[in-house]
C-alpha cells in the first residue's frame, strides 16, 4: 500500500512541476497542392489532410497571409473550427505567411485532441475563441503551441558545470538555450502538506554561438555530474501574436491534481504576445485545476503585454500529507524560462478576492519581470534567479519567492499577508539581495493583522536539498505601511516574521542551519499606526542582524 501511495504522491508532484504539459512533436498535418478544391479533412490514418489548389497557393503567397475562413472555418460560435484553424497554421508555417482571424468571428473549439502550431506572426484581432473544456479528449493537449522549426540536440561532450561558469565547450550553430539535468541530485525537497521527494537538479541558460554564457542569467548550480544536457537553437527573428478574445468554458472534472492545459503554450524564444484577453465561464463548486492559459516553457525573451487575464476559482483536494489542501490553478505559468516580462497586464476578477487562486505560478526561471501590472500574485515556486516588480499592484496572494540574485520591488503597492513571503515549503531561501523602494504595503489588504515585512519559516530540521539563506542584505527605502487597521495589543510592524518559534536561545540545534540576513538598511519608513518598525517577534533569532537607519 505504501508503494502505491508513494507513486501517487510522485505523480501529483510531477503534475505540479510540469503542469501536465508534455513535450510532443507537431501534430501530423499532410499538405498537398493538387488540382481541385482547397479542403481540410482527416485521412484514414487520423492525420489532418490539407489540399490547397495551386491557384489558391499562388493567391495566398501573393497576399502574404491566410485567414481561417480560407480553410473552412465558419466562425459562427457553434461549428467546431479547430481543424480549420490547425490547417491554416500548418499551411502558413510551410510558406512563412501571416495568419489573420476574421474580424467579428467567434471560433468554437470543442474537446477534440487537436493542436494548432504557430510558427508565423498571428493576428487574432477582435475575433473571439470559445474553448469548451466540458468534454475533453486529452486535457494535456494545448489548443495552440507557439513552436520553432529549429530542433534541439544533445550535447555529449560536457561532463560537468560550475556555478557562474562563463563558457561551455561546445560547437553550436548560433545562440542556444541550454538545459541541463542531474537526476542523481535532488533539489526543492518540499516540506508541508504538499511534501515530496524533490526535483532533479536542473538549470537553464543562454549561450552565444561560441558558448559564452549570458552574464545576466548565470549558471546557478555546481553540476558534478550531468545526466542530460540539451541545446535548443534560439530563433533570432521575433514572432508576434496580437489580439484575441478567448473564453474558457471551465471543466467539470473531479477536484484533484489532473491539470488542464487547454491553452496557448509558448515553446519558442523571442515571442511577443500583445493585446490578448482571456476570460473564464462556467466554474462551479468543483473542477480540476489549470496549468496556465498562457503557458511559457523552455524558451527565452518572452514578453506578454497589454493583456487581460482571469484568476481561476480555488478548489481543494487531499494533499501528499493526507490532509486537505488548496490546489494551485493558474492563468499564467512559466517553467524553465528566461527573460520573461509581463507588461501592463491585469485581470478581470478582484485581485483581493481569495476565492480565486493567485494568477501566476513559475518554476526554474531567471529574470522575471512585472511592470505596470495589476495582478493577484507573483510567485517563484521552485526558484527564480533575479526578479523585478515595478509600477505594479499585487493582490491578496502578494509576492511569493525563493531563489537567488536580486529581488527588486519598486514603485508598487503590495496587499499580501507580508510584503515579501519567502516560501516556507522550499526553505524560505533567497541567496542574494532584496531591494524595496518607493512602495506601499497594505498588510492582508487592510485586514486587522500584525504586519511582517518579510514572511516565511525554517526550523532548520528539514533537508530541502540545498543550504537555505535569507537575503544577505535587505534595503528598504521610502516605504509606507498602511497598518491603520490592526489588532488589539499591536506592537507595530516587524521586519521579520517569527521564522522559527523554537529558536529562542542558544540551546536550539539546527540539523540544516539557516543562514540569517547580515544587514538591513532602512530609509524613510512610515506607518499609518504611528508605531515604529521593530525587528521581529523573535528577537533572539535575528540578534546578529545589523540594522542601519540611513538619513
């Protein structure tokens, strides 16, 4: 019984890490150009067959674009148009043509397992796309996948890597995204209700054609051994996706970790998504979680801007510890990706409404950015190297992060339980600096709580697979703490939460020592309550932290 229980736990964790998004080859689409009508059908082998008459081929190439109606899409909101949509993109990919949706059309996409692969600029315009998830053949099959025709290849000559290594010895065709794994080392051994046995050591970085590592996204781990290392050539020409009014009719599945990935999966570097909207209808008192409508993975240089998203309703299930847990469910998901920016993005539902889960989940990323965003959450789940939040408002789930490098928060309003929550399920670790400038902190969105700026916990008794650190230096300048609504006997806001209530004197022993912050620099901190900022409810734990108040 224990063996099957463990297997179930591992399957759950795999779903969480990958969000159920398997790597799959392009759907088989057979394109011919024979005399007769242009038509789309499924052949006897189940492949999508597209015949485009020579006359139409010439016409589309001369125009430089194709439309979904050219391949039989009705756009009436009732007829399932996914085959026509997939066929349009397959033809456009072959000939390098722009794809344009028809203005005013509503494309219904049913539960058939069919993915449209986007490799050319696509203008969804004001067209609507109705994605029906009530009866789905394969919940892991994306509706659209933004892909490259460049093929990954394995690097066989690199036996090891060092943290901050500046160059790899490899013959490359051009700039490449390098992903490296050592299955013999486990990191992110999760603690708590969703406990697990960790993930294989992994890293992702960009190199130029000579193997020089991009210094802005350095190698962050020592790899004494490598079990797999791959290079994915980077498309240097940008691909642009604009517009689109997408609506998901939510699934009615059992509430368990069976993630739905009926989404736009971005698996190509150098992509801009501009002006997209995504809404959700039909959510009930149960349902399976979602792995991100915009799902970014294994790529670099991605920008999502001027985009409206929707938080998913929170459902609960029984977690790995055998107790009820709320399931993460996302409209944005970023996994193993570098240099991903969200600019001027917002959501349709209230960012302070905790019946909806926080909108972003991410793993194994570097250089994430929110700029001019109004969203319910920023989250770095299994680590981010360098993250910036600026000119933004974060809602009820606030900022959650573990990782390394610099976490910069500026010109923003944060309405979470803490100003920054260092995720305790991964050891509340940040190996680097935390910088907060020109911000407003509204603890718990204005609920009467005792405010902590830096939240988290680490008992020093759990092995997370790495040494856990608090930010070595924390700089906070021009912070307004709106703690006007506070509980009775409130003693004022604390810099640090009580990270380890057991550590109250020198007799406490940590099996896995937690490296405490060395220095906190404060400048112009004001509180609505009039109460001064203090170190922590656990002054012993932070007794050696140097706190400097700058003039």
